[in-house]
C-alpha cells in the first residue's frame, strides 16, 4: 500500500555551484526513474538569514513528497547514496525523512528557524527524542537543521513554494486560469485578498515565473487584478531560488 514520505535536504552546495533545490529535483527524478514511487512536487523553504547563520546564499532547504510503497530503510539508503555522489565538496549536507506528521515541537523548531538562529545540537536532540530519521552526512552536520525543518514544514503543508512541479516552468506569458490548471497540477488560482478562486476564463499574467505556494497541502497560485478587466497578475515576483 502506497504512503506519502517526505524527503528533505539542506546545505548541499557551495558558492557558484548548483543549489539545493536543484539537487532535490534531481533526487526526486532519480527516485521515480528507479521505480521507488511517484513524485508529488518539490518545495523550497526559507530560513533565517542573519549573523551566525552559515549559508551559501539565502539559507533555504528543499523537500520532496513521494507517494511510495518502498520502505523508509530503502528510501534512506537510496537518498544517502545519491547525495554521497552529488553533494558539493565542502558543504555540510543534511537529510531527513518523514512518513507521518511531524511532532508539534519539531514544527515549532522549524518556525523558530525561520525567525532566529537555532543550533544543530537542538535539532539533533529533537530528532533523537522523537526517533526521527535525520542524518548529518558530512562537514559540520549543520544541514540537519534545514533538512529536519523543511521536512516538518512540508508535511505541515503551509509554507514554501513549489520549485519542482510538472509544467510550471513552461507556463509563460498570459494564459487562462483554466489552461494553467489543465497544464500543471495547480490546485487553485486565487485572488490575493479574499482567497476566492478565479474564473477559469480569467487571464493570468504569469510573469514568466510560476512557483505556486504550498497552502493547505496544495499548490496554490495567488493573483491580484490589473487595470485591465479580466486580467490578473501572479503576485509572487521572481526571487533567488535553487
């Protein structure tokens, strides 16, 4: 029987190299190619940026959801082998796997990690207390902070943006809301202030950059009206992403 497993990675890159988000997308593709399950999207989760935070650029981690019949042991072994080949030398990679909701103290830790400096020791203590699969795979092991936090936030379902979802990178220019939802697995395109779903015939100006938000466990695009009747614009402007 298939279940959903969250696999999260962090701190796998160095300046001038491909980012953690890309590694997570490649890991997801490799898992599918190996018959380990069906990928249900990759999300990027932003954490605190400030003094004392070691990071390459914007301190984000990535999490993928996999609908799978494989065991956690099998998935962990596959992910560890993949990361041992693909992480960038000099980074501090971390890996986390969840096959059920994260305990509330772990979610609280993840939210704190978005606001303030937290420590690897605290992350490892939480992982041990709740018997979570959180592994430091090299360097300082600081990657466990982002990996565990991203896994918890992905399962919680109300944080981050999809950087890996079929067809979202092909949604360019202006398309109808109905077309966008037919071409990509977007659950809803909603009005910014009311969260009201837009009419399928409405026109969405994508800004050539569609990265749905993770809202209520679903991929949701948020839009606001333009001065042209019937035309809406994607509110999420292009920012740094892996």
